[in-house]
C-alpha cells in the first residue's frame, strides 16, 4: 500500500512587535489523510545559497526552525514507512503588519478577510467565513474534527495558519451537498446511523468523500487506514464504517455506469 506524506501547518511568522527580519518556522508533518506522522525528518534549503537546515520534531510532534531569513526555500520531508518523499517550495515573507488582507476560496466562493497572521485556518473558516460545520475539537492535530480539503487533500485546519491557504481551493462540509441533494456519503451516514452527537461527523465526511471521489474502488483496508486518522468521542466507529462501506458501494455503482 502506498502511503504519502503531506505537509501542513507551516508558516513563516514574525510578530510585528519584534520588527525582525528573521522568524521561526513551525509546522507538522501529516500523512495523506491528515494524521500526524511521528519521527519524520525535515530539511530546509535556501535556494539562493543552497544552505541546508534540518529539524527533528519536538515532543508535541511539531518542527521548528529558528532564525529563518525571508527568501525562497525548498522544504523536504521524509519518514520511515512512507514511500514518497514530499517536497514543497516555500516563498517565506515576514509579516510586518498586525493584520493581513487575504482572500480564501471556500466551496467555490471568495471570502475577503482581514485577520492577524496568527489565526488558524480553522478560526478563519468558522469565525470569519461563518462556516461552522467544520468543528474545533482538540485544536492540536489529534482528533480530526477540523478536517477540510485543501487542493483535494484532507488537512487539519487547526494546524494551518489561514494566510497559508490563500492560494488554495478549500472545501468544507458545507460544500458537499448540491443544492438540497445531499452527497452519497452524507445520505449513507443518515441511513446507517453513522452520527451520534455529530461532533466528529464533518471530519469523517470529508475524509470519506475525498477518498471515494478520488478512488471509488478503494480497498476496504485502505479506507479503514484513512478513517483511522480521526476520532469519534461517542465511539460510533462501527456505524461510521458501515455508512462509508454503503456509500462506497453506491458510488462504485454510479461510476461503473448502467
Ligand atoms: S485535529 Fe484539529 S481540532 Fe482536533
Ligand atoms: S458521533 Fe459523537 S463524536 Fe462521533
């Protein structure tokens, strides 16, 4: 089974009160379903000089590069047990104002926002865009209640700053239905009682919808592996899995055609 690395929660952030030209880059390494990957290695290369810095995670699974200068960087992550080495290009800027004007594209609509650079994508989606279907649970990457799709990849919105998402296409649970018609996965959650208190539901829906839309014939083991990255505090896993299996069967039928 192929496992992919993704990067989330990385931002170059200098509090304006310091007025510095250096700052700290913090982040987490996640897998393709948004779950934190323990023990990954991060390498940061400044394109102009080829200077390399490496970081290991702290006890909370976060990575930190101190005294980073603005500029263009290549950030690479690798981890044992993952086939893919993930590389990202970063254009790092120092935030010099207490607020930034950004536009987020969420569910096909542009939201012009003025916010502090420290605000997370989760804060922005809920408090600024008013899309409260994305839930705030642990707010440190453990539960997955805040899962949204960013350029077609599930991410933990609590681990990313809003300013990082301004050129991305974001999809939240509010973007699943088409008008009054619920998505097949939403219908299956209702039919198979995949919802108890509903707190975890948006996160599970986003994981399942993304996996099934990308690969309707995804194997059961792979799907369970993806769902395992989120937590249900009502422990309703059996019915969540039943619902996702039912939705998968329906979506396979549709993709196979008459
Ligand atoms: S993982 Fe983001 S709120 Fe728990
Ligand atoms: S249904 Fe309550 S947390 Fe999952």
